[in-house]
C-alpha cells in the first residue's frame, strides 16, 4: 500500500486522465482566491499542459471574473491593501451598460475601482464564447490578437492622493497592456502612463459626465461558473489527501465528468452530491467561515468524504469527494481537516483539525499557534485612510 505520494507515481493527468510528458504546475485553488500566497499548499504537478491552459481559460477565468467573486475579492482586498507601494486591487465588475451609453459599434463594461471610481471599458463585441463564461470572462485569458483591447475612461473618486497609486495600478492591472486608459477628471503626468482625454472622445466624455453615475446595468450571471470550479478543487483536494489511488478511483471520474460536461443536460447526468452550489445565503453564519479569507474543510460525513468550501466568510459550497473510506482512513484529522488561505496577508495555514480551528477562532485557546498568529495579524491590520481629505482648517 503506497501511502507516500510522489509525482512519479502518477503518469496520467488528474483532470483528463491522459498520459503526458512533463507536467505543469497547477494551482487547483484559483488565482482569484489568492494563489500568490508564497506558502500556498494547493500546488500539484500532475496536470497536463493542455488541461492547465484550458481550465485556466474556461473554468478559472469565468470564476475569477464572476460578479459575486469579484465583489467579494474587492471588499477583502480593500481591508488589507498596501497603499504605500500602490498595491493593485481587483475592480468590481458591475455589468454591461450599453443601454445607458452608446458609442458606435462598441460594448461598454462598467467597473468600480478601489475608492468607488467609475471605470468604463469600451470595446468591440467579443467573439462568441463556448464552454460557458459571461462577457466579463473574456479579456484576461484570450490571446490579445483575438479581441479588441478597447479603451478605458476612468473617473477617479478619491480626493485623498494617498489612494492614487493604488487606483492607477488597479485599473492597469484589470486590462491588458494594449488597452488605453484615459482619465476624465484628473491631470495626468507622463510618468503615470495614463492618458489625457483626447479631443475626439469629448462627446463621449460629456455623455459620461452627464450620466452622473446613473447607469442601467445588465449583468450576465453564468450559473455554471461555480460547478466546474468546485469540481476542480474537489479533484485537487482529493489528490492532495489521498494521492494516486484517489486519482484513479471511480469517484474521481464522476467529478471529472462534471468538470468537462459540455451541456447542462450532460451536467445534470453527473450526479455529484452537493456539487457546485455556492450559496450566498446564511454562509456568513457558517461556523467554518472566516471573514479574512477562505477555509477548506475535508470531513468524513459517514459514508463519504466531503469538501466544504467557505470563501470570504461569505459564500460556501459542499461536494462529495470520495465514497471509498479505505482511501481516506488515517489521512483526515479527527473531526475533519482544515486549510486556511488568507490572500490579504499572503499566508496559508493547515492542515489543522476542526477542533483547533474553532477553539482558536473563538479566542478560547491557541492550540494552533499558526492560525492564532494569522488571526492576530488579521485583527491588527490597520484601518485604511479616508478617500477624501478633510475640507477644514484646524
Ligand atoms: Zn489533462
């Protein structure tokens, strides 16, 4: 019985089961949830290059740029952002506002920046998509020559200059390099690499100013965005805990079927218990949730091993990973195993037991020193300066 997992044991891809030569590094918890954490334990290497690229584009992409995820990300990063280095924050995607602003032949996507800044992205319509994904999912991951990079019109909200660098970097970070960024209501310096409003866009600028921030927003919420992502995480966590034997199991194949299902019909044929319903309701009351990051719980629920995911302390989902107890016996801590990811602090903790997690989180003991330190750090994070400077002499 091989219990030690080595990469040489697995000669096939965890996601597609095909043999491959050199595996590529794969973060099975997506970028949007903070994989830049240096101690990120959610890294595997037995994934083929093709899957890594395809799933990055069609699973992680739509997930990361989904309305719900983007807004939770923006709120979390606002708490922990490092303004002194102008750290970039994700913009909140609000939706398409073609109904409110017309610019010949162009679509307009509307985002909100770090301090409530209005960000209008005008671009030619994107190519038709397959494999799910709303309009918000396109630009990041498509080769830049296959779509129009468009241009952005930025209306800065904050008057406190301490936010300037972060606003600028956040907007730059959201779009590809070729996208021109025009600033509507500030003077731009050449060093900023931002552009002043050109004369030919004066009419469009006036339209935006006249709107006064009132838009009719149309958001395409792709209900598929989460089922595939949680299937991917389930395969990753299953492999992390149970190794090769899980990767070759029937349960892993069932999850794979969900991951690759092409149509809603095909998806409903795949019966995975609890799959992919990220619920925004009452998830904040979920005892597993933590408002400074993400919590992943692997738990023996009787005849099955389940993965429970709580993101941002706000949304949660549960999926069955395995029904073969022999695979996880002795590999799960008593009451369940927990991993914690704190993207704002660039740290992760785990595996720790559910008992330790709840005791430390409740402030009753420091039975997991690592998690206790993480909590201390999160609680000590400074309050951000105001968006506006006081308008008075004192
Ligand atoms: Zn593959």
